[in-house]
C-alpha cells in the first residue's frame, strides 16, 4: 500500500512571481517528512502542487512509479488533512469519514462499517451522528484525520494541521498523528512552521527558504550539524562568527575573528576547518569565563537574563554582538570584561557563502 | 432585567409600525370575508366554484412556479461564475447583475413590450433573417409574462446566491476532490447542498414576488393572462367587490405561507444545517 514519493526539479509560479525553484525531494515508503519554514517559503505551495491544486511550470511528481504531474486532484489518491479541518459542515461525522469511500463506490453497509471502525481508532465512536459544528477543534481534527486515513491512501499530507489547537492539545495530537502514521506505515508529508513540531514528529525534515530546500536531513543532523548559516540560525545558533585560519599545526588550527581575537580549534573535535569559515555556536556553546585572559573571545558583558538552567548574557565583542550562557553559581554584573570560550562539541564549522 | 427592557424599547417602534400598518389592516381585510350573510366560508366557496377564478389561481401558480424554477437555474449558474471570478471582474459582474434593479418595474416590463411586440425587435430580427414569414404574436401569452418576470427576478436571485456561494470555503471543495470526488460529484454532494439555504431564500423571494406581481402581468399578459394580482385589482377597483378582493388576498396569503413552509422542509432534507 505504502509508496515512495519523488518530486523532481519542481518549479512553480504565481502569476509572474516564482515561488518554487527547481525543487527536488524524495520521501521513502513509510517515511514521514516535514517541510519546515516561515510563511512564504514555498512549503504550502509544494503541498498544493503534490495535491494537484496547483500546476507546476516545470518538473514531475511521482508516487510509487505513478506520474501524478498531469493528473487532476481527484485522481491522485492522496489523503489530506487541512489546517482549518475543512470538514463538510452539512454531513454528520460518520458521513464525513465515509465521503472518500462513497466516491470509491463502497456500498452503504460496508462504508458505514469501515467509517465506524476508523472513528473508533481516533476515539470518536460516540460522536458519529453529530454535525461538525457541534465538535471542538481537537475533535474536528480527529475527524479530518479519520476521513483522510479511511481511504487508505498511499500518501498522507498534512497542512499545518495543529496550528488552530491550543498548546497542550497540539502536543497530544502530534503524538497521536505519529502513532497512527507509524501503525499504518503511510508515506507522509507534513507542512509546518513549528520547528519543535517538525523535529519531534518527523523521520526527516526539509528546511525551506525562498522556494528552495536549504537542508534535508534527520532532525538530529539538522540540530547539531547545520549545513549553512540559514539553517544554523533557524535551529537556534545565536552566534555566527566569521573567522579565518592564520596557522595550522597538525590537527590544531589557529583562527582569527574580526578585531584580532584568536582561537585554537581542534579539527579532531570539530571536523575539517577550511581557511575561511563561520563558527556557529549556540549560547550554550559559548561559555562565559570571568578570567578575561582565558583562551576565548574577549567581550564586555551586557544585559543578564535568567533562563532557569543558566544565566544568559548579551555581550559586545570586537567580533560583534554575541549571546553566551554562564553558570548559575557565578552571576556576573553588566560591564564586566570576560572571555567567551567556545565548547567544541556544541559548535560547528560552516563554509563561507 | 434592564437589558431585556432596553431590547424591547429598541424593537418597539418597528413592532408598532408592523402591528398598526400590516397586521391590523390584513386582519381587518380577512375578517370581512368571514362576515358574509351567506355563511362563514361563502366567499371562499364562491371563489372555488367559479371556473374562471380557479383558472386564474392555477395560471398564477404556474407562472410563479415557472418563474421561480427558471430564476433558480439561471441565477445559480450566474452566481457560481460571479462567486469564482477574481476580485475586479467580480465587482463588474455584480454591478452588471444589479444594474437592472436601478430602473423601475414598469420601465423594465415596458422594455419587453418593445422587444416582444408585433413590430418589436425580436419579430423584426426573425423576419429579417428569413426565419419566419409572419410576425409571431408573443405578447399577452403566459410565456411573455414568465420571460419578463424571470428578467425581473434573476438579479435578486444572483445577489442572494453570490453571498452563499462565496461563503463555501475553498478548502472544503479541495477536501472533496482530494477524497476522490470528481468536479461533478463535488458539485452534487458538497457545493449544491451547502448552497441550499441560499437557494431557498432566493426561491421564497422570487416566488412571493412573482405570485403577487401586478405591473408585469398587467402590461405583458393583459386581460387574457389575468393573474391573482390583476384579478384582485379588478375586483376592488373596477367591480367594487371588496369582499371578493379580500378573499383573493386571503387565499394568496395562505398559499404564500404554505409554499414557504414546504420549501424550508425541502431545505432541511437537503441540508440539515438549513433552518
């Protein structure tokens, strides 16, 4: 049942504006892939192209060897879950779920049996005869999920399905979605702007920006080894410090930041370092040391905020504005001269773009 | 308490106007029909015993139901096009649809006299093209009245339906097609049922309007196509038969209410959300 999805060299325009540029993406059978990005990045456009609501200017979409590119939406056999649920307001919950089966010519009794079984799975068996207007947001989204799953589509797509729910329900629902998707082994594409949601639910995530995929990998790799400055910023590397190598000594590299501060970095711990690079550090990966002479970047501490696990300092340094975390045991006052020491395991080296 | 009082106060002027100028006169008019010396229902028995008047009632029903049905079909498809049109084109189309409403009923009915007359535009065109040898007599037929009334009421229908169709969310239609419904199936199972409340409102407006119409049937139907409105006028103003006219009025009220109730029953069956 489950099939791989391949998107090849997809380009799309709205009028004369290009919204998607030569986008390629492959989703393995049974895999859940998220498209993650801010609004306008092209993630929803990609979903609409795959669903058949938009026509690409170039490129192909293939699902399990079947070329979908020219097929009308109603022949594509894709289960869709919408942001606003998009339930049929004039049909009962049961008829909403049975709608796709009806289009497939499944007869009345069999249709009702299957729709009821699916409602049972999403925990809504008792609400079968209600109209959607009488349901809560979470219940509506469960109906939408049941309606998309009951047709046993080879591909499921979610368009920001949880963004209209409150925070607690959002977390519960995404676990539920993931469990149902795993149990059915349905290939899935999940569109969201919420990084936590994407990382927690997906096998792989494609981070998108301006109609292109910036990086496509597992959440772990994206979080720890971003491939470029955009992804690094997106996944929370507050500090991107431009540096160049001034000396190499075996595995150790001496690099200089703007303002002349030098750091000795180990290629054994950080991977190969090119002559010009960007050092990306989260605030946690830049330790504040009182000792202004320590082997780090000299900086003057500014505003201090309390994070619970650490103090965070806004710092001014010759290399620019930096954000660093310091120990709770030694709160430091604004104006203190300190040294910011990169923690190799929590930093990464990016090429210059 | 205060809130309820304020509510009543605000509604009072309108309630008073309706009570004094609508309910009382209608009640008084209908009351006279039950006070005849010949018996409580004698005016009604007289009405339904007259073959001529039964014919008038039957003709009026035919004309108004045909007008309603044709307006529904034309109006629905026109409204569908308008509702799906992009921004600017949509405004232009709505203005075009509403434009006829800016002139009076009499003027618009008169236009059809010019179009359908013996020497009218339509006859001249047809003879000019050699399609017919003799001018057709189209005036003073049931068809002429229906055509003119459809023309009169379609804008009303379009306006009612555009609002309803615009309110059907795009993603509901997309959901339908993603679940495998062809455009025709989506239309039948989603768009049409969701438009039913609007269709009923439009149908009620057009039916009551065409059932009680006076000017259009008078101008285009004349004596030969007498309807309830023109018959009532004749009874009251020509024959001074006030009880007869009141009887006709009462029958029209009952029929209108019956049809409206029947339509909302149909609406509930087609779409459980409709009230």
